[in-house]
RNA sequence: CGCGGGGUGGAGAAGUGGUCUAUCUCGUUGGGCUCAUAACCCAAAGAUCGGGGGUUCAAAUCCCUCCCCCGCAACCA
């Protein structure tokens, strides 16, 4: 048994989580559940990044205290556990002064040799409350606020990333720090060439909402320094050394494409400076658009997972996001496509298959089937084994959608198998009947096991429909390829539609 | 010369040198079945893989060039 530590990025809690972060936390959930089934010791961390200018400003706009503001919104993110049935083990908040702050400050101290104070001079637009690049100016004015920016000098701490560029390049090239998909790896290797030291602090008078820099009360940690530290503080860095040693390094950081540079360049540099091991891999997903449009509050097309789940249920949304959208590519969400997937894949293929087999066992076998190996069709068994190989390979290379494609291909095979063998025929002899139904039931049970990390509730219902032992042990330890149900008796219980068709 | 992503049968997608005589889902057409959630199964029609040029024994897949779409200020993974 090996340990498996997986993290998601920690989003800014500016309002409710939208469906894009839903995708990320779902992908992580599948990986976590999959590894638990394999018997790994899994730790799945998510959380929120509550500092930084954006949160600071939003709270001001809303007109309530910062802490109250983040308390309220962070709760919405934590709720994803029940909204999407996420199996995270821990939820870290960067405003947590007990769990997060000490580690974030210790990390700073550990990096201190590579952090230096520098006077930074730039053009500052009061309207933007931010530095802007000279090349973005139009006629010497800020394009947005139409005012001349001021020349401002500011003292910041900088991190000497340049010192580690060679090492990081080597580690990424050799896959010691593995970046998936590989296109992203090349992007980062390219980007590394021009990376320069980056600012890791802000003056207190600009933003007080953050973690103080150790030994310099005039500066606050830049939000990215603070945020990245969550991956180690949550498991005990600076607070619980034993637990930290148990879990670090992370096996997977799962993130969106927009923040890869922080994870592939800055974060490794910080860890190297602090003398800590690097994460083993970074998995990068794409962005979700809605009806082909970028998600945007100003466009008003933001959809929260909660909205969708209320109408369609948890597993249909899980299925959609994990199947319709390629794990590492951009994808699109629309209610139309969701309904198509629901009816086509969940109701017609999976749900209906379960119904017809259950009904056949009920009417032809008086509701009971003793599962015997000798009744298994060899070709079908072969098909299941192939599916299993493809499934595992897909998940382990972070192509979750392909794993589901393989499973649905197997379900199609079962439907076709049934039609070919016609167990409903009046003159079917008992052996033929047993062979056909044992084989199709076997496929369904295998499929349920494959589906379990993706659609936990559905897998549970399928086992229940055939009276399979529902103890946690069975559901967790069941191996594929029929082993664990040979010799069992399956009893069909009241048949209910898993996914009633939508009109 | 800004950067990046993309253009594949009616729609949406997969596939990035040789099982591609291009795959899948939906749709369309014809047939079958009647166990099942008007579901399921079989078959067919439909694409010169954005245009042009090149490399190669071999290209949707590599190179060049042109055209078009979408991101790259903010909200935002």
C-alpha cells in the first residue's frame, strides 16, 4: 500500500464556486476515489485562497468586514462536498492562523537566503490600483481610466528564481516533476527561459490583508507565496512534522491551465530554496465555457454546480463534466448537451441495460441468479479484461474521459450481446439462459465497479438492484474480472429506473 | 511578424506520421427485436480532415504560407 496525496488549486472565494472549479474538484475526486479502491492510503486536500487584492476589493465593495466576507463565501466552497459528493479529506483556509500562518511564515524563513529587498519603480495607475506596463499605455494614459499613471517607487521582497532555473528545467525535462499533458510541459520549459525574479511581498500600506513577512512588519506576503504554501501547511508543515513527512511530497497537484507557471516554476523554486522535495506531478485541465462563451460575471452566464444538481442530480453532472469534457482540454457546458448525455448515455445505455437484465432475471429465473464461472462467455470475459486495461491506463495518464468512453463501449457490447442471444425467446433452454444472463450481469457488475469513482451513488444503486452485499468492504475491495462474485447468489430487488428519461 | 488555442460528414467531438480503405455521439434513412426507461440491436447515406505549396515510400498528423474563429483589462479555475 502506498500513500497518495492529491490537491486541487485553492480558488479565491469571491462568491459561489462556478462550474469550472466544479470540474477541477471532480477530477481530483475521481483520482482520489480510484486510488482508495486500489488500496492506497489517500489524502485529498482542497481549500480556498482568502488573501490577495481581489478578495480585499470584493469585500470592500460588498461593504462588510474581510473576515466575515470570506467566512461566508468559503462556506460555499466547502459545501461542494455535499453538492457534488466530493470525498475530500481536508479543507484548508489561508486565513487560518493556526493551521496555515505558521507554516507560511516558516516557509518564508526557509527561503530567506534567496529573498532580497529591492526598490521597484513602476507606473502606477490609481484607477487600477496597480502597476501597468508602459506598452499598455495609450497616449501615455491608462486605457481604462484615461489618466496618466504616476511613477511610484515601492520596496518589495523578491525571490531569486533565476538561481533555480537550471535545476527546475532539468527536473521537468526528466519528468521527475511530471507535467501532464505534455504540451503544457513544453510550454513551461519555454517559459522558464525568460523567467525573472518575482516579487513575493507587498507593502503593508497597499494591502494589509495577508500574512505578515517575518521580521519585517512593513510588508505582507504576496498572495501567491502565501497560497502555494497551503499544500504543505495543511498537512502540518511548521506545526506537525510527523504528518508532514508522511504525506509530502504531493503525488498530484491538479490545477487549471491559467496558473501553471506558479506551480511549475515558482513553487518548485520555493521548495528547492527551502530544501524540500518537489511534487511528483502536475495535472493541468482546461477551461469550461458555457454555450461556447467564456465564463464571465459581466456576461452573466455563470452557472454554479448547485444550480445544475438541483435540476438533474449529482451523478448526471459528474458524468457530464467527466465524460463530455476532455480532461486536459477546454470544454463546453450547455444544458442541451447535458440532457443529450443524460438521455443517451445514462438513461438509454446504462439505465435501460440494468432494467432489462434485472427484469429478465426476475421473470426467467424467479429473481435469483447463482453466479457460476462456467456460465461466463469467454469472449465477453475478454472484452471486460480489455476494458479494464484501457480504463486503468486512461485514469493513470489523466484521461478520465477516455476511461468512461471505454466503460460505455462495454455497456454497448452488453446490449448487443443480449440482442444476439435473445434470452427472452420462449424456447431458450436453461443453460443458454444462464449463460446469457450470467454474462450480462457480470458485465454490469464490472461496469459498476469501473463507474464507482466517477458516479459513486450510481454504482451503489446498481449493486443494490442485484442485491449485492453493500458492505463497505465489498464495494472497496472488489476486484475486477469477476473474482469476487463467483459463487454468490444475486437477488433482484424492486427495479427502479436509475435515470428516468428526460422529456 | 505580439502570444496562445482552434478550424475533421448536418451538429458536437476524438484522432497529431503507416491497423485512417478517417472514429465516436447525436441527427437522417431502411430493417430487426419485443426483455427493457417509445428504450435496445443491425445496416446505409453523408467528410477531397479550412485554402495552397512542400518534406516523405507513406500526412488529418511534420514544414512553409494564406484565410477564418476564440482567449490574452476586469469579474474568472
